[in-house]
């Protein structure tokens, strides 16, 4: 049991280097009759990894470096997207290139058109961008037709999909974004480490006047402690996720990401130098408001219209909760089983909190000063 807890802790910490927003691209297709107009926003950092855009190796991608590779970028991207209708492929042709800023950096904006064989009633799309070099990459689709919009998510497991234009599947859209929510909490390692920092003391307590942790006498107090923390975090990030995704409140991405890193530092150090004591639920709520803005980036960057956005928002938020509860369900029984051991109280709780604080402090410096300290 001790080995299992240690392995889980090492696993979570070994992945935490990728705490920033994962690789996504944003594909918009507008269908009219037999014609398709497309816009594809692709992160320059991803294109640089695939094509080597940074010609002089100065870690800065300039407009000149991108402009000189426009033809290569278009050929690379469009070769990895296939659109078909009425049993025939719709040829793609690039029509323009722009640069746009998303919440996580600069993006190449590739505009293109396609002409199909007759009016489009069902569109088959096959998406393979970056799947060969980054299996975690996702393609987020907005499909517009006759004033209505459908959302979709491409992944290596769902690279080929069919969209019926006259009867778009709202259920499929809801489930797709639910899965995306689960995925984003599982790979959002700053969010995971914040939650883990709050959960570590749930199975122990500090007796009045004593500086040492003691195991809780029964499972119920630990369960209620976790329930309050998870509920507070859920309510808080659901509020700001909704506000940010619907465009009601907007905060600078750099400020949000820096504050998220700071929240992890504070939550971890609170386990060693208690400030909030038994009010960890209050910390979960306060910082959960900021974490909600971090969750919102994937949906706000997609730019879905309000009719499709609300459904995608609900599905994504529920997916986040499912992913979060899965983490709690895996952690709590194991932590409770070994709560009385010196291994848990010193190695897992104190040692783990110190490591989490150190990693999050590094993220904080990187994000505040826009610099890279870790080599990964």
C-alpha cells in the first residue's frame, strides 16, 4: 500500500512539467450549398516543433520567419485534413494567412476553401494534424450551417467523423465536450496538484497545542473534509468557467496562469505552515475562482456562438467534475488506509507538499517573468 501511494505521487509529479494549456487547434468550417469556407488556427509553437519555423534558433518566431514558410505550412496542414461529401473528396485550397493571439500564445490563421460535388447534406471530415508527433493533440471544430453551429473534438481515437448538417447531433456534441473536460482535468497538472495539496491533510489532523499530525479516528471525518473541499472548488470554478466562456468576464491569461501557480504554492505550504487550518474549503473556493478561468481557455478560444457554446460549456464542466471525482476516488481510500504510518505523515504529506511547492514556485517564476527554467 505504501508503495502504491509513493508511485501515485511520483507519477503525478513526473507529469507536472506539462502544466500549461495542452496542444489544441481550432478549425472553423462554414458550409453553404456545395462550398466550404474554412479557418484553421494552429499554434506557432506546434508548427515550429513540426516544421522548424525558428530559422535562426533565437527562440523567437517572427512574422518574417512565418511568412517565408506560408506555402509549406499550408501544404503540411491541408495534407492532414480531408473533407468529403456525396462520396467524393472536396479539394482544399489555401486562400490566406494571418497571425492571431490566443490565451496561450500566437497562432497561425490558415484560411482555405473547398468545393464539393453537389450540395452538402452530410460532411465527412478526417483530421490528422500532429497526431503522429503529439498523441495528446486535439482538434476543436466549429461547423456552421444555415445559421446553426455544431461543435466537435478530433483526437487520434476519433480522427474521422461524419456531421449531418440538417440534423446536427447535440448529444454527440455534449458527450465530446464532456470527454474533453475529463481529459483537461487529467492533464491539467497544476489543477491536479492544487487539489492534491488540499486533499493530503484530509486523513490526518493536528490536535490543539501539538505540532504533529495525527490520523483521523474514522473515515467519516475524512470524507466530509474532502466533500467540503471538492464542493467548494467545484462551485467556484464552475462560476468563473461560465462567466469567462460566455464572455462576461475576461482576465489576462498570463495573470491567470501565474495566480494558479501561486495557489499551488500556497496550498502546499499550508500543509507545513498551517494558516487556513481546517478552513481548506475556503482556500479551495477562493483559488477555485481563478482555476475556472484556466479551464475556460479551451472553450473561449474556440469562439463558438452562444447556441452551441452553452451546450459545450455544460458538457465540458460536467466532464471536469467527473475527472476530478475520479482522482478523489483513487486517492482517498489509499490515503485513509495508511494515514497512521510515519511514511504517510512525513514522506507523503510533508515531503510531497515540499516537492509540490518547489515545482509550483518554478512555474510561478516562469509565468510571471515569461521565461523558461525547466528543460522540459
